[in-house]
C-alpha cells in the first residue's frame, strides 16, 4: 500500500456510534472489537438508551481498567436506536462515522479496508461490507458500486457495516418515527444523492440474537418490516423521486420477496414445532 495512503488512513478521524439497550451480555466484546481495529479510532460513543441492567457499569469498568480516553458514554431515557444514533451523530467529532450494534462485532481490519477504498476513490461517500454470519464463510474480494435503483430492490447496506461522512448524515438523520426499516430509508436517501459502495467481504460478525430479542413473533416482525419498507417507497414517490410506475414495480417486487420469506419462516417454524412435539 502507498505510504501516503497509509499516513492519511492513520489521520482519518473516525467516530463509532453504538446504541446500547440492556446490552450487558455483549457490550464489552462489541467495544473491544472497535479497540482492536488496525487503524486508530478517534472516539467511541456508546449511547446508553435507558438500560435497566448493568450495561453502563460494565462500560465504566472497561474505561477504568483499560484507561480509555476515547470512549464516551451518553445516557438517555429509552427512545429507540434511531434516536440514540441521531444523538451520536450530533455529538460526534469525527469526519467519518461508523455504526455498530451492541450485539455485533467487527473483524480487526474492517475500518482499515473501508478507509483505504475511500482514499483511492474520493467520489464515494458511504461504504458497507458483507456480514460474516457463519465461521469460515468466504467471499471473492471485490467492490460493488450501489445506486439508488439497485438499492430499491435490495438493501446492500447493513447498519453495523456502514462507514459514512458525518457531513452527509447531518443532511438526513434516522427517522425517529419509524421502528422498522428506518436505516434502509436513510441509506436510500444517501445513495440517491451520493455514491456508495460495498466491499464483498464479510467483515462484521452479525448477531443471530436480534430476532430473539423482538417482542413480536418472527412472522409479525416480517410484516411490520414489510409495511415500513413500502412506506419508504411511498416517501420517495411523494418526493417525486419515483414515478407511479416505478413505485408499483418496487412495491410488487418487495411483496413477492416478503411472501417468499414468510413462507420460508412458516415452514421452518412448523418443522421445529413438529420436532419439539416428537421429543
């Protein structure tokens, strides 16, 4: 790698925003995955979103034991991840912002690989990676530019993988009125105006516990997600970003995907239900 690029990477001011709600079981591993990055991180902002467990105590203990000067805890009454992330965006001091859920972890080279691409491609403003959901899964390394049209049919950006310029986030923010698909709406808003890219490599260890933590059944969660996804498309139609024809096309495509996921969920649920009764 070019020495000039390496020096620029070292100087990149990166703020990491971690919303945390009752994350005592996972928050230390999450934060440590940031500390183990191969490039320095300017600051870590953990937004303690009204936790009722000892999340905050674990963080304070970590700060004390490791003498962390770049970890800030911002506590607030529970307002949901969108509000927590927006507070983090406003409080952040870095030029770049990375998001990480409190039950996810990064591989050590995650940020370095993203910053390297930004240094070689100055026209990119947001970058994601693949998720590493199973040990040993490998991808053929490549980068893929993502457009607004591509994103309408598939969300290529997972929140814990995203690195984006702070000045761009200040133009949009997360929609705090949405409980589902609010991140997808924000990524669509960004790639509609700016260039985005995805590294085809799994650099984020994604937690399978997310579905377990929901209060609704998985099928109910899927339907809520689907309704909010369609609301996103309706927003862009009202903004005249989509024509009526385009709106109906993406809604139909989204509903087809939903039906497929719903049927798969039902088949899996029924299979394990029968298995449980047989033992």
